[in-house]
C-alpha cells in the first residue's frame, strides 16, 4: 500500500523533484497535535516554498490551515478537495483486487442469509451497529464479524488468511486477519444478499472518502448500504455510482439515507426470507452490473488525471 502511495506521489510531484523549489511533503497518517508543534518548528527552519500535505492511505487528519503561519504555498494531495484530489483507494483496489468470475457472483443458488457486515477494527460507530444488531437478535441471521482488543467479539468460520499488502495481515491485531482486497471466503460471500459497509471513519462526506470496504460490494456484485451520515449517497454519486437506499420501498418506509434505521431495516429484511432476497437480487442485477462497470470507468478517469 505504501509503495503504491509513493509511486503515485512521485508521479504527481515529478516536477517538484527536479526543479529548484524548496518543497516539503507532510503525510497526514497518524498525525498528532504534539507532532504538529515539532513540524512547525522544523518548517520555520527550512523555510519551504511549498508544503504538500498528503492524505491517501486514510482520510485527512491535517487541516491545511494549520500551516497558515508558514509563508508558503500549501497544497493538499489525496482526499483534499481541489486540484490535488486523488482517490487513492480506488486506484489501490484496482491494482490489487483479486477478481472472481462473474457467473459465481451472480449465482443466487447459495443465498440463504439476509446480510453481511464484516468489521476488523472495533471503531465506535462499528460497535454501535454491532450492539444494535445484538439487541435485535440479528447477529446469527447474517454473517457478522467484529474485532476486539485483546480478543475479537465475533469471528467468521473458515475465514481467509490475511494478506501482506497492508501491515499486520494476520490475527496479531484485533484477532481478525487483514483481508483487504479480496471478497474473502467466496462461499460466505455467495450466501449473503446485502452488504452493510462500516467505513474507516464515521462521517465520510467532508473528505469524500470511500475505502476498499465500499468498493468490495461494487466489484463483488452485491447491493449495499453504508452505515454513515446520509448513507454516503453523495460520495457514491460523485463517482458515478448508484446507491441502494431507495430499492426497498416494497418492504419498508424507513429512511435508509441515514444510519439509525439500518438495524431495524435489517430486522425487516431478515423476516422476508430466502425467496425475497433471491427475487430482489435478480431485480437489482442491472444496477449491480452498472456499478461494477462504473468502477472501471471511474478508475480510468483517475489514471487519466494522474
């Protein structure tokens, strides 16, 4: 992941590596307030002409106005609005994703569970949804995982081995392997109708951030809902994707553009049974295929920008 980030960054800043500018690159990942004070002190010594703040592996932690006291141009690269915007996660998924034959993904023969909701890091918004599902006795009616520290709350049977693409691919963190760019055990994937995505951060709209967690159901041909404010609808629309928030009016009038009704909606969805899930899956086939094809077009646009 880091190597691809560096490759993209060198491509974007190719001129800066060879001209006479005095440029500094600052990475937003794991940036802290205390560290910022040290960075400011060093910048006053360096007197840069340009500061490039990079947020590609994760949404931005650094605000660009945090460098207003430094007399130079400050540019955000990655998930910052403006000319430096790069959707790194889409490029990363396109580069590393392990594709599955379309006939396997479109088969509903094994579909016997209403939903899948996989979680590794136990972030507060993920735990919140997990607790809601537990209170409604829905954990066993879908395929749900949740990492923990030191022990995971819930594991999948016959889970896949972690990948080395990202750090800590095994179970050493949170008790769940870091299976970052595959659909996991494909028999698990085939069993589940709807994918509930719990993104890296709670509110994804300010930075227009979608990770591989959202791109997996798009490539894996599954309808999905994002457990986030406004359902991530604007983030999807900005990339040309269609959402599924209005596709279940036949069974529920809950507002699926918001996260709070999702657990109650899943309760309704689970009660519909296998015939409904299969019917709805085939009904949504055209949209599923459109979104998968749109991912390819969107990545091509990103590459063209680079």
